[in-house]
C-alpha cells in the first residue's frame, strides 16, 4: 500500500474522529481505541502501545496496548524518551536502553514543548524493515495523537477543577446553612414558647413553594427567609417576648417593629436569592391591608410573602404561646380557611393543603410539615378535612 493511500485511509477513519471535541472520559477512550486499531492495522504490527505521561507523578502509564509484556512497558523511562526527537519515529534496533520495551519502533509524543507520552509498535507482519515512508506517516500520526492526548489531559484537569469547585461550593453552602441555623436558634431561644419556630416556618414555606413549582434555587431562598423572618425579635427584650399577660398597645407596637428590624438586618446581607428581605419584611401583612408594617394589600403581596405569612401563622397557631394554648391541627387548618381572602391567599392555601395531604398519604419521600405536627393528631381526620378544602378551592365559584 502506498504511503499516500495509507495517509488517506488514516486521515479519514481515525483523525477525523480524534479531532472532535472530547466531551467525556468515555468518548475519549472510544476514540483513542479506534485510532489505535487503525495504526496497528495500517502498519500490520501485531504489537502496539500508547503510553501517556503523568506530569505530576513523572511516570508513564499504559493507556492502550496489545501484544506487549506489561512488565517490559513499565521499564520504559520517560527521561530516555524526552531526549529523542519530538514526534520523530525512532528505530530501536539494538539500543540497550530503549530495547527494554520490546518495541521495534518508538515515537515520543510532544505538543510544542510538552512531553505527552509515546507510541510503540512491534511484530511487523510483512517482510522487510519499516520504510522511510512508514516513518514519515508515523510522524504525522504521532502529531495527531499527541494533540488528542494533550486535549484529553486538559479536559481532565478542567473536569477535576470543576469537581473541586463544586465540592467547595457545597462546603460553603453547608457552612452557610449552619450559620443560618445557629442564627435561628438564637432567635428562637429568646422566646421559650417558640422553640424551633423559625426552623418549622422555613420547612413549611419551602414545602409549599416546591409544590407550587418554584425552582430549587427559589425554594432555597424562601427557606432562608423562613429562617430569618423573625430575626428582628433579637432587638426585643426577653421580658416582653415572654410576657404572660396581654400586651398593652405600646408593647404590641414594640413587638410589631420586629418585621421592619428583620428587613433592616437582612437587607445588609447580599443574598444569592432575590426577595429574601422583602419576604421577611412583609410576613405580617394581610390581603385586606390590615396587616403591618406597611398595610400592603392584594397585588402588593408577592407569592413569597403569602407563603411565608401562611406558614408563620399555621406554626404560631399550632404552638403553645404564653398567652394562649396551642390549637390542634384540624382547628388550625379550619382557622386558616376562615381567614381566606382577608388574610391568606386561596391559591397558597390550596397548595398547602395538597402538600400536607400528600405527606400524610406517604406520597412524598421527605415530608417537611408532617414530622413537626402534634403526634397525637388523627391523620385520617386531617386528610378528610384537607380533601374537602382541596375540592372546594379547586372548584370555580359559580357566577365567576
Ligand atoms: Fe413575625
Ligand atoms: Fe414568626
């Protein structure tokens, strides 16, 4: 076969394949393997190997091989190869150092000034030595393989860096959440009656937002808002927060400042989520405009605010407070329903009922609300109640 024809064959069947972008470890191995078989086939060699150089370990690794004794390949020293011509095929003959590989022909692979590895061939099946044309062709091939190996190692370096970044990001998120939880614990510890309130509001809000179809990023945002919604209570005295007798109008006004203080604190933090500070600011607003601090109504209230407001109230109702006993779960759900349109949003209530009903029916792998509810609750009663509300809120009102 003429060198020209061989070149054409090689170019078509293998180099085109190698030239494509390497997008995965598997794709690289498939490509380099097909190139390897084309080389051994083109040169009718029954032994062949591609070695790749590991810069950090300063050693050669066998990427692919057939017919060689692996112990022989292990004896090839990278330093010996680096002293040879770049991508120049070298007939080994009786060279005492290179002969250890058991190869007849060896090509050190280079990309510019970077040593990449080596291509080895042996066991020529046809009569006669390698010709000058063979060596010329091998030089072309060596250049291509060196580039492919180099691209692969760059790709692997990049993949490794990305993995490292992902790991660091996860670690940072972990620390971030730990800090938030410590913050929330400090808030809740101020008020003996509301222990874990922030944690539960975060969980309930995230469950509703997820059921509503929010992205995981936005769900994380409302989860954080849930944790921090009462952070402003840190500025209120313990005596006032834990007062058993009814509040005076002045005391009530003092307590009501907490949502604005929460906003002032959270607006100083540059969150990766939008609207955290808006959600904490307005978690005591009502649809009818009778909430606080800004008496916002209807369209002025975002879905996030409506979710947080419902989750906060539901947890407040089902928790013991210094001035009143806690409600049981069906009574709290009935109370939320009674306050629809004046205080709470129909759509958010429907989603809340759906997600809690799914949790009770075991349809969600990781329930967020159910584990925090009173263990003595009769779940079949709650589920029946939720079912009724779901039907009612899903049915368009007559005349609308
Ligand atoms: Fe609050
Ligand atoms: Fe709260």
